[in-house]
């Protein structure tokens, strides 16, 4: 089993906390004393930050050439790239950190990464549940694929049930919602919510204009 395979197995059994920039990730984990894994992926590499009780204690960088662990991996961290944070059991985090411990946390602090102030809406973000009911005209859209994105990063996706319903557990904020029906046609819209429970009805009958509900 490769490192990526091991990480995938862990994340499948872990609770999703949200999507963050590097500065937001460090701030959110420290503020809430979280134990978890922050993961950033693209086509060529995977970067992991492992947190234990709010502290970034471990790091991994994986690409086609192999893997870097601990302090060398931190040097490959890229500001501005999105991270998805998953909460894991302390025993799992501790086992991972034992292989990739960060000894020089000053590497993270240089450039202000640990000291980036989070102001405005970010400090008020809370985890909530977004309930969407998707209609195509007068009929509920069953079996439609609904994807939630933050910028270029796909956060999560699911398929609507027989009544057109689907729900997601997300940090409050602004997201792009992409809905695909069974023919593959897509509708895009902007979703914004700030309450613990939000219900929205979406009608894709008019299709996508690129700026809001279809």
C-alpha cells in the first residue's frame, strides 16, 4: 500500500471539517485545538499537514519521485493553495506524526504562515448543514449529481434522492454549486449560507447563465 493509498483509507473514515487556505488552516486548527489532517492535492503532488491538538506537528510531500517527511516537506508548502481538513483520532495522528515530525516550526512561521490574522467573515465561520432540493421545472430531479466547489477546488459531491434532495456538511460561507442531470447538462449557481441549518430549493429548468441559478 502506498502512502497515498493509506491516506485515502484514513480520510474515508474521517469527518470532513472544511476547506481552507494555509493561513486559515493553521489558524482554525489552533483556535479549536483540532486533531486532523490537512490535505492539498493536484495532478502532480500531495501535501499533508498533520495536526495534534491544534499544533502542526507533522508534514508529508508526495509526488512521482517519492515522498518527503517532516521539515523537508514543509519547504514544499505553497501559500494560497487550498487545503481540505479532516478530523482524525489522536492515535492515528500520533502514528503519522511519528514518521513525519516537524522539528523546526519556525519554517512555518517564516513568511507569517502561523501568524496570518484571520479577520472578517472567517472568524465567524461555523460548521452547518446545507439542504438542497433540486427541481427541473415542476418535477424533482432524482439522480442528479450535485458538486460543491470553493474556487477551483472540489469540496464534496453527492447524488439527489428520489425527491431531489441532497445535503452537505460545510463551513458557512460562499460556494459554487454545480448540478448535472442524467444527460450531462450542467447548471451552476452561487450558494451562500451562514446558519446551522439552511434549506434551499433550486430549479434548473432555465439552465445556466454563469452567474446564478439557472
